[in-house]
């Protein structure tokens, strides 16, 4: 991973970086940090939407206590939540 390589380069006491090279490494480190923050923010928003949807579904099921739900209806309620979870996972993993 590029982030680990940059950190190793910066931590290696035997590597003598020119001021320009050091500045470029630090700039790249800042860019990677910004990418990570953006990825986490986007994924967090996706997970928040999924959490709200899950809470709505739980409320619906609590209110419908004792009412049978056909499997197709439960499937249609759970599918969008599953898709949100997959999207959040892709947002985190797909950015590596």
C-alpha cells in the first residue's frame, strides 16, 4: 500500500531526503490522508442511510407483531438495506 511505503521512507533514518523530495513525500501523504478521510466520510454516510432503513424496518416489524409477512415482502424490505451495506463495503475496499 502506498501509504505504508511513504511512512517507511519517512521513518528510515538512513534515507537522506532533499528538502524538495521531503516536501513531495509530505504532500503525497497529505493527499492520501484526504482520500482516506473522503472515503470514510462517504462510507459513513452510506452506513447511516442503511442504519436508518434498518431502524425503519425494525419499527415496522415491531408494530406488525403477530402479523405474518410473506417471504417476498420481507425480501423486498431487506434488499435495499443489503445493497446499501454492499455499497458501503465497496466504498471502503474499492478505494485501496
